[in-house]
């Protein structure tokens, strides 16, 4: 084992970016992955000649040209623009909230009229500073949109009432007074033609990198800690320390995918179901990410679920209690200089893909 300079735990974007950069600098790396495939949550698999986003929709977007150029060296990206729609009890609305949404909801046709309507509805707060997600949403967009397009979806997503969720969760919600259905404001956006897995494959293709899948770090943790001079760990930080200070909370997801014998099921890649009664939050129709015209289609229903030990963690629950507990784990981690904690689970923070790559490159810069 001493032949390796690094053990990288996890083959998602953080671990793979670090491994790629370390190999470029002549380092020998072993990458271990507990799943049966590389790629973490960005893994795509070919089904009916359609690149299926196995762990939920992934749309690459960034304002950072350096990151955009970096990821484009591994794949050619298409011009996909994220324009999800909301289905509220069979009423269809455009997302993000824009003039198309406001026109459908209220019949308004000018930005001035839309703003006036929102201001009227915000008056229910009587100038109060929002202390929870519900109040923050109403302060941003009024009561009608909150009730139809935010409340049910958000409470399903997080498994808590909106009045029990912190306001910051909704602060980055895009609201615009133009007829523009592009969800992201970022300059660069697209999806790799042929799926994301190729990116990870290319990152890990160096002769200096050995990859083992279906390999759980915790089955041989003590050996790994003794045998490798340095470890890049992108798993759950609390699990690394055997939950000794307490268990951090996450939200999990369950996916239900089907092949349908039709060309087009819903006419859009992503449809959010915003009422409380529908048990899933969204349906993804994967072929639309790459403008596919295959004879069949693959759809995936996404069900949020409570996370329990052994489940796949997707979203850190960054409320006050969990953030304070994470800080304690971070302090504990500082006593292990040979272990670098990274990624969404190692840093207990939700990252978009470009942010994960940015964090990995920052780690590389610090390390070398």
C-alpha cells in the first residue's frame, strides 16, 4: 500500500477531480467507491439508448468561466436550458416564477401589475422580518404562489412544515419580472452529450490511478488509516467518527423509474408536483435533457424520504442544531491532518456541481 500517495474515498466529482489533478502531478492514487459504479450522484446509465440520470436531474450551470472550461475538457456540452414546470392539481405553471407564471395565475401582463399584486399579498406579514421559510416565501413572492407552488413541494422535500424550516432555504429562489423560463441566471449551462459518467471515466483514466468499486471504506477503515499516507474522504463526516458526537440529519430520496412504450410522456425534462397530496416531488423524463427522439422514453418519479442510517444521504439539513454539531465534527477532524474531508457529505453542505469542482480544485491548490 505504501506505493500510493493518496487514498480517495468516493468517486463522485470531488474525489475524481482531486484524483485527476493529483495524478497530473505524478502522484499515485487509489480510489475506492462503495457503489458498484463510479461517478457518485452524477452517474448516468444508458437505458433504451437514453442517458438516465440515475440519482436525480443534474444540470451543469455556472458563471465561472474557469470551471466551465475545466469541465468541457472532459465532454462536449449541449445547449440544454433548465426550464422546469410546476403541476399543481393539473394546473401548469412556468418556473422559475416569472411573467408567464404571474399571467397564468392572476391575468396580469405587465411587470408593474405583477409587482403590485405581490406587494398587496406581502402585506399579511405587516413588515415583520421573516423567521421561517413560510414567511420568507411570502415576503419574496406573496401568498398565492406560496400556497400553490411552494408550500406542498417544500414540505414534501424536507419532511417538515414550512413554519419549522429556516428562511435561508428559500432565499436563492429565482424571481423575475420578464417572460423568461430559464431557471438559472448563470452564463454557462448545459448537459454533457452522452451523459456524465464519461467525465468521471476520463478523470480516473490515468495509469497512476487504480479504482475499486463495491468497496466500503468502513469495512477496513483501520487498515486504510494505517496504510495510506493521506486520505481524501468524501463520505459523511459523522460516520467517519462513528457518530461519536451525535448523528447529523439528512434527507434521502427514493427513485422509481419506468420504461414507457411511447415517444413523449410529459413534454419536459422536469415537472414538479407542488400539491401536498401527490407523494412524489417531481417526474424526470430523461430523453429531454439531450433532445432525444427515441421511440421509447424513461421516466423517474422522485420521492423524498426520511434518512436513517444505511440510507443514501442526499441533502444536509443545515438548521442550527445540525450546523453546530457539524462544527464540532469539523473541530475533531482538524486533529487528523492526514485526512482531508470534502464534498457535500464531508463538508455537510449542499453544493451544485460547479461548486464541488471548485472546492476540489481549491483543495488541490492548498495541497500542492
